C-alpha cells in the first residue's frame, strides 16, 4: 500500500474506534467493511480487524482508568464468563459459514438500539439490582453467549455487552461502556485475535496504521464519554447499534 492508503487506514480506524469508544462497541461498522473493500478476503479481514481492535481497548483503558471506579467482582465475572465463549466462537468461525449468523446478529443489533430508544430513562443513572444465584447465573450465561458471538462474528457484540450491563446489572451507560471497552476491547478481543492470528491469516503490513488509529480513536472516544456523560453515550449507542445492524445485513462484496 502507498503512504496515502496507509493514512486512509489510520483515518478509518480513528473514526471507527472513536465511535466505538463513545457508544460501547461497533468498531467493525466501518473498519471491517473497509478492509474487505480494500481487497482482503473476509477471514483475513476479520483476523486483522480483531488484532487492531485490541488497540481500541488499550486507548480507552488509558482514559477510563483515570476516572472510572471498577468493581473487582464484576471485572472477574465478565472475564470468566466471556473468555471461554470468545475462544469457542473464534474456533467456530474458522469452520462454519458466517453469513447466516451475520444476518441474525444484524437484526438483533438493530433491536438493541430500538429497545434502548423506547426506554428514555434506561441507563441514564445507575440503579441497584439485587438478585440471588438465579440472577447471577443468568447474567453469566448471557455474557458467555455474547462471548461466542464476539469470537465468531464481525461487529455489534460489544454493544450487546454494554446493553446487557445496563439492563441486567443496572449500570449507567457511561459505566457500562467503560467495562465493555476495557474488558471486551482488551481481553475478549485479545483472546479472539490470538486464536484467529494463530490459526488464520493476518495482513500484518496493514496493522501499524490500524493500531495507531484504533489507539488514538479509543482514547478520544472515551474522553468524550467522560466529558458529556450518559445522555450523549446513550444516543451514540442507539445510533451505532442501528447502523451496525444495517451494515451486518448488507451483503459482503
């Protein structure tokens, strides 16, 4: 690629990951289709995108750890419940066609945005939710299922984690986005990238530009989330979910 094309990759990654850091997911909305349109086969584009998206988690983490208060129990829960699903999903995507899953995920992702939009007060403020073992096991199972989708499909699963944390655990949108970007962006995507990078094919020459854009975009998006709070984050979430869902429904070239 020419230097101008590398600059284009940086800008694409910057915008895609900036929006993702603000909304709590959806980096693949722009970044993954761009890699495919530039000529990468879907499996190569997916593996390259997964590795680059780890930089989103790093950039967002640098910002969120300055102001967010993370609960150790919730951090452990999201990692322990989701990581096995991520590894399983990354192994499955190498063996089965993903198109049917993309269509189903697209419809579901649009539904997430619609659900949030229809509930104006959802996620505006944190609420205390008490529950026993049934509540805890259901929450963990939900994270496991989303983890499988995260490892096997393209985009939208970070948005699912964000809404799951808001709806099931009572977090505000700003709190949920912080957990999603740090844990999903860093650890879930890192596990998926490790499996896909080891067993699949990666376009390594394109990664430096993508990593730079993802790192800076993640930091800037997280900064906007802290500056403008839950109202902006909620609207960004609803917009990005619908656009991501539409993007998943469109046929790949």
